[in-house]
């Protein structure tokens, strides 16, 4: 927990000679308030940074910890560090038998730890410190027995991300998919965009998207075989009023330049390398990603731990049998048996063949989006059709997608005939509050759904949160965001 974190370049100037400093700096996040999860040593070391004031953040963390280190600020220099509220929040996060340590031996520190429930003793210090304080909570933590076999039903972004996160923790995972391969449904578009959500109210979906966006990009950088391009994303404003709103949003969240910045029309054109409709927001860490490539990379990430069974439709009888000896994760989208109020929204994308007149290496978004495809050309979209389950591509919707692109990128689709284009349609699964539902429904039953049009952004962090919960690890989300993705918010169960 750190209120005043150093930027990455300053961190390297101060600590560059220390072992592993470069590895830490390479993943150092933009300095946005909130939680940031980083993985090291092939996932064997997980660091969660909580940036902000300890008194505000500690009560919002979801964790049960074994050991606590309290930096040794003298009470006279930083009394807030040792306030009863902070120390009570620390004790709340600790497991029975947890230890605490600090090199401060001031009487108020000793008294504060004792009041929080720690049995405090003095031990020999180190270096120039003659003494240090150590504390231990009463009791002992007993590791609970946990299910270590999961059956994930569905091999789209939701299912493969959950399978990978569980396999990273040593689980044996079986993925069942009715189609002949992964990413054959809504996750089958050749390219999608990774960017955060912008809304002035800073609603849960925007707060979740900030953390999820940065987490996803860090995970993608470490994933072999992924087809993607981290060249930035340009979000264009439709008019001056929207650009002013974007500015107010970035100011409200304290966005640093390495996360997002406003760009005027000329800057936006420079980012895109071609004419654009006007001003917008530049996300330097934004990216385009191939969802099928990502699903395949997730399934291949942990050799021997993930078994796939394609062309496998799950019956109700088989579902009951599976639950007898495994955790069953329903990642089918609409759900096999979960009574969640999800909706299916048809979305069609359009494939633009490569052409010298359509050079664009970044993803551009606004009323629609256009992104490079791995094999050349661009993917543009997307339509939204409620209560429409027909997946046959329509020339009229190709025309609508072309119109969206034309409004963002003047001349980009000049002379293109909608009737001559290919594309595909899929069914996105949305929830009423536009936030995913990842979590337990009952013992032995979990669900991963509600990714909507932002599966590339949501799925990595939501899957990490589910795996962390199942392993009784600290969550990568604060308590409010953990509740926001809990599927039991719809069922009335305990959260």
C-alpha cells in the first residue's frame, strides 16, 4: 500500500542497482489510484499494489494475510500511519496467527498494535537499528481442503481465461466445448480493441475497466504466440462537448500521460497516421488483439494441465455428474442453468481487405471501431441487435459499419461496396448493469459471463479474481468491485 509511488523512471534512478529492479520497473503501472496486480517468475510471484491512502484503502481490500510489514515511520512524523483505524484495518486483513513487524519501537506503535489484537515483543534490530517490534495474532491458520479439478464449459474468452488462471495455480482443468474448436462464437472476431471505459460518473464499469485494461495489457505482453499489436488506441470524440467531457473524466481520475491524454485534431491524425474526424483521447498502452489467438494461447499456456474436448455438448445428466467431483464453471454465455438476467445482443463485424489507401496500424474507436487484422486488412464494427439471434451476415449492416468508419476516418472506405464484403455475426452476452458476472453461484458451481463487447478487457482480470477467490488469495479488486462482478448480485445470495 503506497500513497506516493514513484514513476517508473524515478524508481529506476533510485533502485536501478537492486536485484530485480528492472523486472519490477518493466511492469510498473501508470500511477492511477486503486489496485494493480503484477505477475513475476512465470506467475509464481504475485504482487498487488494498492496505490492511495492507507486509511482509505485498507478497509476496501479483500485479503487474509500471513505476514504484515509496517514501514517504520516515526509516529511524530506520520501519526496517520499508526492511527487506531489503520491498525484495526490491518488486523482485519490478517489470518489467525499472522505476524507483523516494524523497525519502529516507539511506545505509541507498541500500544497501537496491542490494541489491534497483536501480542507484541521486542527483538534485536538490524544494521543501525538496535531493536524492532514483532507481533503475532492469537490462533493458527489451517489451510482448508479445496477442489483442484475444474470443468469449464465453453471455450470462448470467458472460459479459456478462467481455465488458464486456474491452471496457473496447479488446478487440473477440463474444457468442454460443443463447437469443433475454441472461439467459435462471439469470441471469434479476428480483431478487437483493448481500451478502458470512459464515463463521467466513474461508475463501477469504468472503475473496473481501468484496472482490467492495464492488467490485460500486462498479461498479453507475457503471453507467447498471441497475435496482437500494442501500438495505442485512439478514441475519437464525436463533437466538442464530448471532448470536453473526456477531459473532465481524465481530470477526475487523475490520469497520467502514460495512461491517457487528450489530443487535438492534428495530434490525433499524427497518432493514426492519417486524416481523422477530429480530437479525442490517446491511450498509449491500448492495443488490438485477435480473440481466437488469445483463446488458443490461454489453452496452451500450461502444458498438461488443461484438457480440451471439442464437439462436446453437455447434457443435464452429465452436468449433475460433473458437479459430484469437480468445480463446474459455466462459461457458455447465456448459461446452462443459471437464472441470471442476461441478454443476447447480436453484433456484426465487417472485414475490409488490405489496400494501400487503408494503411492504419493502430485501433481507432468512436461511434464504432476499426482495428488491424492479423492476416492483413481491417476489422470494422459493430452493429447492435437486441432480440435478434440470426447469425447470417447482412449487407445492410456492412453498410452501417462502413458509415461508422467513414465518420471517424474520412476517405478510409471510399469506393468500398458493402455488398462485396465478408464479415461475421455473434451473440454478445450482456448483464443489466453492463458489468461481467464471474464468481460462485453455489458450492461447486461458478459462472463466467456478461462480457458484452469488452471481453478482451474484462476477461483476464475477472478470471484472475475468480481464481484468487477460489484459492483464498488476496483479491485483485477492492470490495466494491468484487461485489460488482459477483453473480449473486442478481440471485440474492451471500456476497
